[in-house]
C-alpha cells in the first residue's frame, strides 16, 4: 500500500509517459511525493484508473491504492516542481534515432512549466541529447533560459520488463544534474524510492553515455554467441550443449543465443552508432553485432526449412512440400505481453516465404495488436491442452520461453506433432524432454 502519510507534499512531480518505465516509477514516487502521471493515450489512462496495467509491471494490488493522479490534460502539468520524462526513443526504418516523442514531450512540458522547474529525462539517448536537443526544445517552448530559469537532469531507466527482482525500487539509480544543486535534489528524490542506492555521475553526458553502452554491451555479447551458434550448426553441434560445458569455467559469461528484439537491446546500439558517426568514428563492432542479431530470424527459418525438407531425400518434390508449422510465442521476450520490435516475426515471415503454412500461438500477446503490428492472426486457443491434436502439425517451434510452454511433456508433443515431424527448439526450452518415437528434434 502507498505510504500517503508523511509525503514530502511540498515537492510536486509529474511523470510524462506511463509505459513499462514511467508507471512503476510514478507508483513508487507517489509513496513520498505528490505525483501526476501524464500520458496522451486515453485508453492507457482508462485501464490504469480501473486498477489494471496490461504490461504487468505493476500489480493491481499496488496500483489501486496509489495516490497518482492520472491525466491526459496538459493543463494539470502547470506548477510542477519536477518533470520526469519517460517516453520511448525508438529508431526509424533507417535505424536512425527517432526523437519525435521526446521532442513532443519537451513541447508539452515547455508550454506549462514555470521558473525553477527541473526536467529530468529517463529515456535512452546518446550523449548530448538532454542538453543540446531537449534543453533547446524546452527553452523554445517556454521562453525561459536553460540553466538559469529551468534546469535539466538525467537518470536513465534500467527497468527489465518481466523481471520481478530488479525493479525500480530495488536497483541502483544513476543521476546527473545540470548543476550540483540539481544533482543533490535528484539524489534525494531517487534515494527515497530505491533500496539499491544512487550513483551521481560526473555530468549529464557521462550518464547518457553509460546508459547507451549498457545495452550495446549485451547486444555485442549475444551477437558473439549467435555467431558461434551458426558456426556450430555447420559442424552438427548445438550451441546449447557447448554452452553447458563452457559455463563450468568460473569466468565464462552466461549469455544465451536467440532472437534479440525489444525496445532496448535491439535499439540502443543504433543510438551509440549514430553518435559515433557524428563524432567522426566508424563504429565497427557495434554495427557488426546488430547485423548478426538482426539476421538470426532468417538463419533460424532457413535451418528449420532445411531440416523439414530433408525428411525424404528420395522424394524429388520434398523441397517444395508445405509444412504445417505451429510457432509458440510472439512477444519480444519470455513472460511479458510486449510485442514491440519482436524478432519472432522474422522467423514467421521467412518460413512463410519458404512456402510453409504457419500458425502462431501466444496467449500473453494482445491479438488486436499482433494483427496491427505484424498482420498475424493469433491462435485463439489459450488452453494448450485443448489445441488441435492427432498430430496436426509437421513442426512446432519454441520461439519464446514463456513459463507455460515449459510445462510441455512427451504426451504434449505426441498430440501435436505428426509422425516424422519436427520439434524446433530455439530457446533450449525442451532440450531435456524425451520426444515421442519418430519425432525429430532441432536445437539452435
């Protein structure tokens, strides 16, 4: 429950953007401060007022009693002491930074903020954006002078969707202010809401740089594992088996192969690459990692197709046969409903391009959103035990390691997979399950 007793009522905070980052932050801040949660999505506000968060980052038991005032009226933002901006920073079709949502948020805040306001950005950007882009946008909209009439801060988000351990009130928060006084204020604000402590960066650009390399580092490490996975496939080895052995060494890093999507790891390296080019440096490793990871969907689909069409080498028409394929999972990672920038769609589209009939199942995903984003009609049956039986599919693909898919048994595959069919396990989810006689296995 929210501790609405001795809140620091003199400090009024507005969180701009109530997605998977902004909402949890607004909720924990409301235990100490007067908080307005602002979003332009009326549907999102309606569900939050009803005590429901479709991202599953905040439970109804935490959301219901909290003292956040939800609004899409820019007028209520006037007179706030601190504005915290948590809007998305995606890339466009050319993989260049798209700062349109960030600029729009600055316009909204700039139109209403008063002298003395502090505007803090949590959105991932490249070094310089907070001061050079956002500061300019805020000054233009407000008519105020940045660094004199209003001040900037940066505290990069570190939320990991679906992670119940590293929540916003448990992690170390980086803070940086335009002045030492602003930094101290941010240390106090964030220090009140997290048990993980606060680390003050030397300056805003340093904090921006730290954030943008965090996910780029993960992307590069996963790209290495994905590349060796491709090598081992050519050698007839499963990278999962190789990793089991390698990870017995104390300092081997536990990265896993797979599809790298989402709105962080699959995006942030492009912000760093853009910044590097602007600074006159050609980013080789960063973009090489992106190329490898962005190509994994096609690689996996071609491997599955190859295994499927090798079932009868004497059949001259086998290379043209259409397989009935059931793909389990569409969201960008396990146990979350978020479909944005999911790379599973790459596997699905390439399998279809190769001539296969593909059905997709994911009860965590919203069917309307899946259709809108990807043109995919999700299988409506949420109860897997009631799905088509009698060996309805020539191949089932484990694309996302949702917990519910980990409950499959030998009997599950006997019911779903035709004799001579294939279980294609991208995530290593079913490696230790004995498959029915006659059913083949492919692991990444």
